[in-house]
C-alpha cells in the first residue's frame, strides 16, 4: 500500500467516524431532549468548519466533507440553543445564556484564525487538535455535571475515539510534531476515560 493510499484511508476514517459521531449526538439529543455537545466545543467546531468550508478550503474533497460536518453541527448547535437554557435557568437569565453563546462563538472564530497565523498553519491542524482535546475534557465534565447519560451514549464516545485515532495515526505518519503527538496521546487518554465512565455507568444502572 502506498503512503498516499494509507493517508487517504486515515482521512476517510476520520471523516466517517466523526460524521457518525455527530449523527449519534443529534439522534440522542432528539431522544432525550438534551444537548449532547458542550457550548465551547460547539462554538470551536462550527467556527473551524465554517473557516475551512468557505474561507480556506484545501481542496474540493475536503470542502465537501468539512461542509457535511458544518451542516451536522448546525443541528447540534440548534439543539444546544433549544434545550440548553433549561439546565441553567436557575443560575443565569436567558439573555446571559444566549449572549454567552454568541460571545464564545465569536471568540472561537477569531482564536482559530489567530492560531492559523501564529503557527503558520493554513490547514488548521493545530486548531483542530487543540479543540479536539478540549472537547474530550468537556465530554467528561458534562457527564460528571449531569450524573447520567442524557444526551450522551457509548456509541458517541467510541466513534469519537475511533475518528480521532485515524486522525492521530495519519498525522503521526505524515505531519509528526512533538506538540501534535502529545495532544493526540492526551485525547486518546481522555476519550478512554470517558468510555470507561460510560461503561461503569451502564454496569451500575443496567441491572
């Protein structure tokens, strides 16, 4: 197998399993009437996908696949805006909730552009790995905060990890840097912890 074919397999594995992850988040959100992705992760993801779908696409294939992510994230964002406030209405007013989301979205957008400039990274690789790491930690925090699996599932956790493993292997083979390697390992550890937490929850409450 040539290097180009192996890299293409890693790319499609990453795109496929992340698409499945997004679909499962939307499906679980509809079922539970709860959002399945934390606010900061939504804002970072949708900002990255907008930038690399409309502003800096690397090629036509990437634009199409990234745009598919973007469309799915629109639904995930809508679920957060629809269901999210009821979890925080005892803490903050409705205006603050929606204002916080808008501010986080703007900050995420310009932070990703700044990271591209800072690292001279026109493909958004560093931003993608940073926000993936953030998302892994936030999924764990969301599970701990709720104390249950509303909006979440084992399928979401496993597909997220598999998609990230494909990305990590591809970039380790062809874009190896100490920072990307450390972040990849950290993401894998956090994703594994998340899977273990969900498994323990199933074992405890499925009886």
